[in-house]
């Protein structure tokens, strides 16, 4: 039995969200949802999340899980909004505690922000299994892009977050606080140990030159043969050198500051101040 996978592409952030469902029991998981964010106005909107909610209702699916592959730095998560609308448990990697500790310090947040991951319903470790109806999902810890990155393997479909991009685009950056190119290389080897015909569902596509349409679906075999950064035969040293050199040229993602402050709180805004307004911080000269 294989899952039904429905992808939702967000043009504003190049993010792909997924609804993975069990055709037998109609249980589903929503992976990496997007809360729209207008940076100039600091205004959120639910149009993208509402498309997912509409699909789940239309298909009469029962939402069992609202999953994050990692704390995203490029878009705000709609996990709490999705859970309030559809139910389900919000899950992320147990190493979220490391991310919360690192960014709790960077944003100088007091002890009211707990760094134990309790804002999430479920913290997953390497090797954990869970059910989406009759489908069994396996958890792989695939750090490197961030310390808490997970891959969710649902039968022959793997949701890899930001480890690999399409073969013609390569890999994710590994220079955020807690990221590491060598660790990313080893995580990719873990993915390459899956069967060649495992379908990989990516979290982003940035449309490299020479390609007309966004793509987010590939396979382990394709990646091993054609990934421009890590195909079979690329050594760890060569990858690390390439990745670090390239990362040194990249600017910060436009939404990193709002995204991390909200996403490390499981998609909740920082507590409102006494006038009822939620505020985000901008640490100067820290990134
Ligand atoms: Fe990411």
C-alpha cells in the first residue's frame, strides 16, 4: 500500500507543502504548511493554509499529524492554524531543543520561552515509527541544514525537507547557526541507503536556469546519478569544500527573522504585550 501525496507549491517562498494520506482509512498528515507573511507590513494571511484545509475536507480526510521537517528559516509555519481547523498532533525532531537553545540566546528571550520542545505535541527521534492510518511512517534524523532536520519515510515516499533539492539544483545550505556541511553529507548518505525507487519529495524548488517549471519529486536513484552537488562518487571532503564556499556567498533568506521566532514556538507568535499586540525582534548585526 502506498500513500496518496498531494503537493501545494507556494510561489512567494518556493516552498512545497504536502498532504500524505492513506487511501484505505483516509487518515492523513500535513507536512510543512505555510502561513503567508507580508514582510513589509508584518502581516500574516491564511490563503495558502486554507487551500490545504479545503483539500483535506473535500477529500474527507482525517488529519492525524501536522508535521514539520525542521524549523524553517524561509517561511512561517501554519501548523497551529491547521491543527485548530483539522485536528492532529504537531510533530518535529527532538533536536528542536538545540535549535530553541541557540535561537533563544540569539533573540535574548527569557525563561518564559521553554527550550524543551514542549510547544510541540510530539518530538521524534531517529528510528521512531508512527501510523498514518494503516501506513507506517519511519523517522530518519537528517541534520546538516539544521541540527533538528528529519526525513519522514512513509512506505516508498520520503519527505526530505531541506537536505536535497532537485538533482539540477543540488543541496540545501548548511551555514545557519547549528548547520554543518559535513553532517549534511552524512545525512544524504543515509537517504542514499534507501531503495533507489524511493520517491523523494522536496521542500523547495528554486527553478534553476534551463528549467521551465517547478519540480519537487525525484527518486533516490536519480539523485545518486545526477545530483550536481552529491552524486555517487563525490567525496565528503569535496562536498564540504564546495558547500562551504557556496554558502559564504549567500545572503540570509528574506524571512529568516520572523520565521525562526515563530517556527521555534511551533508556529505560535511570541506572547502578546499588554496592548494585545504580538511583536517580533530584529537583532542587529547578528546575521
Ligand atoms: Fe529550511
